[in-house]
């Protein structure tokens, strides 16, 4: 359905979403779409400046006085700090309809330059940063026997390339978590989705490019970089259609090929890697 048709239909009227990682990038774009489509949001992130900016932008999109936009400044990996804040929010506004997890981070670097702490940080942010809000909200959903949880992985959550040794394992882990919850929460009528974005033009992507190995930059150049707004539109469409796997842009073809012809895809990636090494005059 076209965006304008959705705006007129207001599919999220009277609905509420908690959005960890909603102050920037895909999370911010989703928060704005959710409000524009009739819903209310609680956006969680660490930085207050970005939160206030997003709050202001979302408030301009409200169409009814009953809609609200709230912000919570907190590190979503910190259960002790986040739990009372979310508990207070739910006591005030009731059980949300959706939990959209967008917290994520990528440190792209040559393997020999990585430390154990780099691996731990990636797992902490990319996995626990989405798990902690889920563990807090999930009991409310289970008691109410309703709710919708989404996670954000990546196309590198089902395939892998050089430079992403810290990132891929955490995104694969999120995929496994979503699969597990989708199955176990069936009796509670709780829906689960997982988003697999390709390269997306976000503040996080700009940071990622600062350390990305040259080979990786060359390989990435063959793909298309989506905007955060494009990903958000496909994400919202996937949620409204209750798709478990939400695959924006080229991700749908990539996952299909990876499942049906994994050795062929690995061969293509290997060829691209060798070609990029030759281009920058490094040994193959």
C-alpha cells in the first residue's frame, strides 16, 4: 500500500510502540512513520540531544491530541537502569502494542587489529542492547497474551564478509533469538519479526565507513545504499503484514540465494574479495 494511502488509513491509530534505538537512523525514521500513521511512541536512546530532536520532529506529525511522544535517555544494555524507567512508563500508559528494537553498532576493522574487548562490545550493544528491552517488556506481553516484538539484524546476519568479524556474530545471534522467541511465544499470541537491512545511509553507517577496510569498501560499492526512510517504509509494511523476515531492497534476493546456493554465494564473495585485493595491490 502506498505511503499516502496508509496515512489516510491510520493503521496505528490508538496503538503504542516502544522503540529502543529510535533517536537516529532507521529507528528514527520508523518512529516518525509510526506517529504519522496514527500511533504513539516511547523512544529510548542514550543521547538526549538526538532524543529531543526526534521528539520534536515526531510531535509535528501527530494528527490527534490523544497521540503522545515520550523519550527515555538510557543505555539499553543496562537492565538495572532501564527496567524501572520502562516499568514507570508502562504503569503510566499501559502495555504497549509493539516493541521495535533498533539498537545497533558496527566496528568494521581488519581482524588483526581487533581485540577481545571489540568483540565483547559488539555483542553487548548489538545483542544485549536488543535483548534487555525485550526481557523487560515480554512478561507484560505474555500476561496480556498479545504484543509484537521486532529485532534488527542485517544482511550480515545470514552471510558474512571480511571486516565484520565482531559484527556478524552478534547479528547472527539476534536472528537465533528471534527464531526462538517466534516459536516459544506462539501460545501467547505474541508476534515476532526480524529486519535484515542492507547498507543504509545512517549516522552509524557514516561512522562505520571511517574504519572499514579498503577491500570491504570496494566490495560494498557493488550494492545499493538505501535511505533510512526507505528501510522504515519496508519495515512498516512487513509489520502490517506480520512477516517474520523483513527483507528490504536487495536483502530478499541475498537471503534466497544464500539458502538455495550457499556455496555459489560464498564463491562470488571470495571472487569479489580477491578482486578487491588485487585492486589495492595486496597479496591474494
